[in-house]
C-alpha cells in the first residue's frame, strides 16, 4: 500500500512530467513531502498566477501539458487568471490544487475555496478527488483531456486527507471516455470539396491561427502553401506559423495588423482558416471579409466553426492531418499573379526606424532585437502597446512568438519566458513587456535567480499604462485618468538588487550595441528602453 | 439517507447551476433534478433527490434558503408527500418472450407503447421503489435502453 501523495507523484512520473511550477501550503504538504523524493524538479515561483503562466510557456514549447500546483483557498484562487489565460489560448495544463479535508468540504473552514466551481468557466475539465483509489485513473485522464482535441487546462482538486489515504497502486489502462472522442481525421468528402474550391478560386488565402502550433503543423502548413502557391496571413496567436520573412507570408491581420493582410482578406475569394477563432480582434468586422469570399474553416473544435464567420466548407479535425490529406489529394498549383501582387506590396513596406525626439523607437527596436537574436529564438510579448509593437514588427524566423492572445493578461511574458526556457534550455528566450506589466510580475526575478534561468528581459518604459492612455486620448477626449505610473522604482536598480545586470537606454543610437551586449551576456539580463508616452501603437 | 427537496425558485437563467453548485461543493452526487414551470410563470419548481448525511443536508438547505433566487425550499418527508417517476424501457422481445413480457407488464401496471419485431417499449408511472423493482423484473429479458424522469413530488 502507498499513500495518495505517493500515487500522485508516481502517476506524474508515468506521464513523463519533468518539471512542476508551484507554491506550497498546508493542504499540499503531503504531496510536497513525497515530491521531494522524486526526480521531478519543482520550480518555486513567487506568485501562484505565475506558476500557471510558466506552465503555459513550458507547454507551448514542450508540446505537452505544463504542470502547476498550489495550495487550497488563496493559492487556488490566485491560479484562476492563469487558468483563464490558458483556456482562452487553448494551452494544455494540468493544475493540481490542495483542498481541505473531504469531510470538511462546504463548511467554509480555513482556506477552503470551491475551486472546481470557481474555475469551471476557465477549465476544459475538472476533478474533485474523493477517494485515493481514483487518483491514478484521474491523473491519466487529466493529461489525456488536456492534450488531445482542442487542448486546455484541466484542474485536479485533491483534499489533504485523500493525499494521506492508503491505496493499492495499479497502473491505469488506456483512457476511454465515452463522451470524449475528438475527431482527428478530416472527412474525405470535405477534403475533396476543399480541393475543388481551391482549384476554382483565383485568390485563395490561408489564415493561420494558434491551432497550427497545437497540431504541430508548421511544417505541413509551409509545404501546403508552397505546393499550391497560396499566400498566408496569421492571427496574433498564429505569428510564426510560417517564418515572418517567408515570401508567401503577408503579415498579421486584424485591428492591430498589417494593412496588406487586411486588404488581402477583403480581396480574396477563398479564405482558408486553419486553427483560428477569428475573434473580434482578428477580423475587425466580419464585413471586412469580402462579400464574395468563400470560407473554408478547419478546426479541431466543431464549436468554433461558424461561431464568428459563416462557413462554406467546415472541416473538423487536426490541422496536421487535414493538411496532409489535402496535399495527397490532387490540387493544381496556382499562378503567381495573386501571391506576386501581395509580395510586391509587402516589399514596399518599410519598418518604421525613424529616430524619435525623445526615447527609442519601439517599432524599429523590436524589429532590430528579433533580427539580432538567433533565428530560433522564443519571443514572449506581454500585453499593451508593447504587444502591438512586437506583434507587428518582430521577425519570427524559426522560433516562436508567445503571448496571451485571447485573454490579454498583463504579466504573462516573464513567467511564460521562464517556462519556455526550462522547456528548451538551448533556445534564447526574450520577454518584452511594459513598465506596468513588469510591476505585475517583477517578483519572478527571484525565481529566475533561484533556479538559474537564463532569459533576456526588455522593459519598454513610458511611465504610463500606455495602451489605456492611448484609448483615453483617442476616445475620451484625452481625459487621462489612472494611467500614470509615477512612483515606479528605478527598474535597473530592482534588477541589480537581484544581482541581474541591467542597463537603460533612451536612444536608438545605442540600441544595436545594447542589444548585442544583452545577447552576449551569459545569464539573465534586463534592458530598460525609454519610450515616449505619446508613441502610438500602430 | 435519501432526501427529496422541493424548491420554488425564480424562473431566471443560472438558478439551476447555483442550486446544484452547493451540492457539488460538498462533493455530493445528485440522484435526480427536475425543473419545470408552475402555475405562476415567474417561478419554477425544482425537485431534487439527493443522498446524504441528515445534518449536512439541513445545512445545505439553509444555505440554499439564503440564495436570492430561492423563494422557498423544503425537505419533504416521505409520509407527507405523493411522488411519482415516469419510466420508458426498451426490452428485447424475441417472439417466444413477447407474451410473457406483456403479462408481466400488465401485472406491473406498465403499458406497451411501441412494438417492433425485436423489442417492446413500455411506459410506467409509479413510485420510485416500484419502478426500481420493475426494472429488476425486466432485466432477464434484456434491457436495451431505459430512461426515467427524476422524482416529482407534491406535499399532501
Ligand atoms: C491583468 C490586466 N489588467 C488590466 C489590463 C488592461 N490593460 C491593457 S493594456 C494596459 C496597459 C499596459 O501598460 P504597460 O504594461 O505599461 O504597457 P504599455 O501599454 O505601456 O506598453 C492595461 C492596464 C490587462 N490587459 N490585464
């Protein structure tokens, strides 16, 4: 017989878990006690929300569920924002929370929170474990549910007495959930219709979303587009699905996207959406899509199809599978007129490198930064103006662009970068954030130092909550309220207090040299860039 | 012990999830949960059957009473209520078995409502215990599928 806590650790090991991001407390003490004897590495974060974000960054790079763990009550509620963030972006997580003893449930005892209830809208599924015998099966199911179909966070709430119960451990068999059988392969009839529609179209266009990464279909997407000669635009979550410098890539679409990408959408006669939700941010108005545009929508989640745009050919399945199926069917190669037109428009776009009277030029800066970083670097963008500057101007060649697209959660970048770096220590990982968001997650510098995580941090300092200030300027007659960050500390001094080398620049003249110094430095480095508070997003 | 709770609630979205949430918090499984409109369109009637410790149920009841949307709620004692369950049951009916199934059905007050060459569908309206017994009686023939409503109850 072993204890429930032993069974949890053993089950996690069986799932191949190598790292857990967490924060302890009384109701997870039995589990921590056993975890200390396991090979699984525990990363102590400085706030539970960041355990979830770090697990998310880890999952996105590792292509398997990230695991985070907190105590009951406030530990669990602190995790909710991270669960919501992962849920909106379909990131697989397994979150384990401690819970008060099961015989006390519902009595509002110390540090009890109904977390399965509170997190219900933000989880793909959740479990409240009532008996230790169920643990091996539940943990196996949780990893299965989190990582298959449309991925998402799964919560396992485990009362402290269940962690101490004894059980006879048996390895669970194959997961077989009657109500849960995601469709992977595309329907053969629909594949034929796709090919026919492509053959009949003059200006086909692919719109790639985050689903490309979930399906690990970057290679297939590139092959497919090149084989048939179809240009590509992406949503923010789809940035990097094909290299941003690829001749067929026309840029990110949407409210903050490139004009040519948006124009391409309205001119195309066949839009092939792959793993993209096309939310309000992505397509300003569905009216932006041309009246005669036919839409093929490929998604693993049937509930997404037709949600925001009406669809001509719906195809449910895994993007990787479906692209492979379409490629093996007969499809003609398209002429180069339409891709050529977009290519020549794209070649005329000049990234804004103009010097500013005050501070650096953030658009040119992020372009320069991502250009100087290794080809396969991982770029974590936070939320705010800095996210828009990054999304529109950075170069993702063979690496990844990680950001909180659906929820727009400030404070995502640094913990996500920590997770990404631990998932792939050979990659250079950079987090770019505003001075507002930095003050939401700067405590994680402690985590970085404690665990020797080597990431590069760039803080765009405008002393304002820039994006909100911009909204107030444009839509509220410049009535600036509650966006001034006066009182903020000297950020380089904060970094130095942690022993992290830091530097501040306020001119593009030194940008290249400062970036080079940051890249050269072995270990974490923080670069503060002064930005004019009136710099606009677009 | 088994409890039959009868609640009069506001007829608004979200009521059922608030009510069921209080049971979920305790880790209780609800046996049956029926909601329907009433003589007054502003209100709905929920009839909930749940197994649980008497003290805990009493506590959940007082927490439920606090909810804005609950007009009244009561744990009805078996002797002071009438209650019924509706059952549809699809039973395998080989030619050789048909007559015997119909005889048994008659004896249990169940009606044949559909027939095909392979099966019969029966309908019965009775107390929960008698419906459970009935299901046992039909098991030997082979039950293809069954569906029943939860308990609907009214105070005498
Ligand atoms: C957790 C959270 N709170 C509030 C917001 C609303 N919000 C969006 S952008 C923004 C300003 C961000 O300021 P900063 O981090 O300094 O970046 P900047 O816009 O200046 O680049 C705010 C407050 C949010 N997205 N997330």
